[in-house]
C-alpha cells in the first residue's frame, strides 16, 4: 500500500512538470518527484521488527541477518538529498537569471521574447 502512495507522489510531481509553465512550479514538482523516490528507497530497506545492523561479539549471526535492517538505501538517500540540494540551488539560480533576462517565470512568454 505504501509503495503505491510513493508511486502516486511521483506521478503528481510528473504531472506538475508536464503541465505547468511557471519555472518555480516546475522546480517544486521536480522536488515532489525527488521526495517520492527518496521515500521509496528508504522503504526498500525497511523491515518490520528489524534491528540495527550491528554485530555483537558472541551473538547469533544467522538470526541477526534475518532481522537486520539494510542500511544501504538509507545511505544512498542521504547522499541523494545532498546532491538534490545542489541541483535545487542550480535550478533556482537559473530561474532567477531567466527572470532577470526575460522579466517573467512563464516559459511560453520566454519563447515569445526570444526573437
């Protein structure tokens, strides 16, 4: 069920990217897609009644391996959040420069003013 909600979140962001003509709204829609992907990746590593992946000396390793949570998706999402922040800063800076040049955030108006 929760995976379907992640997919719906991604689709909402995709709809916003494809239908909106305002650069700020397109940036927000891209962020919604990114958050949906992050949520999906974190859920891939989730395990009900899972334990942290820390091996104790003398512990039962077979039982630990069955119940441990996979930390790799969490690490990938943390890395993706940092990269996404850099991309967001670049998109906002580009949007500001486009506004300074054309005086609008509307993509259709920018195409008309290009000539």
